[in-house]
C-alpha cells in the first residue's frame, strides 16, 4: 500500500465494496449524492424521523459512514430482509438463540415493532427484523408478506435456513469470492470519488489499472478512456436515484 495517497488512488480502499449485497451497495451510491448529503447536514430535528422517506430509508443516516458502519433500513423491506416472529405452537425447530445476534449491537435499528440488525452466517450476510416479543427460548418462524416479492422472500428464507443448518452441523463455509459485478461497482465508486476530488480521466485510469498499463494503452479516444466515461455515466445514474434498483433486484 502506498502511504499518504488519497483514498481514491488506492484500490484496496474499495475492496469491501466487492462483497456488498444490493441493499448495502445502494447505500454506497446514495451517500455520495450531493442532494442527500445536503438533506443530512441541514436536516430539521423535528422531521428527522421521516426525512429519510424521500430517499427510501426508514430514517436518514450519516453519509460519512460507509456500509461497514451503518445498517440502512429501506422501505419497503428488500426481498433479502427476513422478518422473524414467534412460531405458533412449535415444539421443535430453531429457537431465537440459534440466530446468535445481539439486539444491542451498534448497527441495530428499532422501528417500533422490532429490531433490524445484520447477521452473518458462514460467508453470507443477512438483514433480520426481530419482533419485539420474542425471547431467547422462543421457537421462531419467518414471516413472508404476500406482495410482489413473495417468491423472492421465500427463496431468501430457504437460503438462510440452509446456511443455519450448515452452521449448526459445524461445516465450514469458504469465504465469499468477489463477483464480476462486485468488482465493477468497486471501480465505479472509485472513479466517482476520484472525480469528486478533481481527478482527470487519465488519473482515474492510473488509479484503476496502474501507471505502466495506462502509459501503454491510453489515448484520447481509446478503450481505457471509454471505460472511465462509462463508469462515470453509470455512477451518475445510480447516485441520481438508480440505487433503488440495487435494493430490489
């Protein structure tokens, strides 16, 4: 790592983005929106609880905090959010303590009905909404809303239960491998921050590909510059509202 370089010049500073799920990735774009940042910094305390609704959030979050430090709660719930309730009359199955979570964790968020929090199971991360009335020894069920995302919520619940079964059995899960999409979004966000810092297209290319590669391949109308232009076009769309597509994809 090159000491002293601005964050936008260091690819490793964006490595965490490569493994983010859609709802967290959406936050990375929203927090770079000048309009959202303005809303945060001039927010009226009297309307702070509802000001986030214009952005699809339960409430506004500090845009200086990245997806590793906050839990964005989107409205309506993304298909990947699982609502955990008490199982009616269950005598066996999972209990609340099997989920191994902490309602008082720094990232936990309450909404009047329960607590939203992130839970890691193996290589996967999940967002759960735990109903208030649940105690550690209570058997649990997952509530599925009968909306347009119902089938996707069922699929997410099945994956979550499979992860828990593997965890209970003691099997080890391999670390998540960054996808092509994850690497793309990391590059787009790096290019976005570079532009905000006043970097030229060539400087952005150097940060992404290295000076040697750029010196060999760069031209005013070449493929490298075209890729930077495409990254910035995508960033403009996602920051400007397209981030919502990432939440519900």
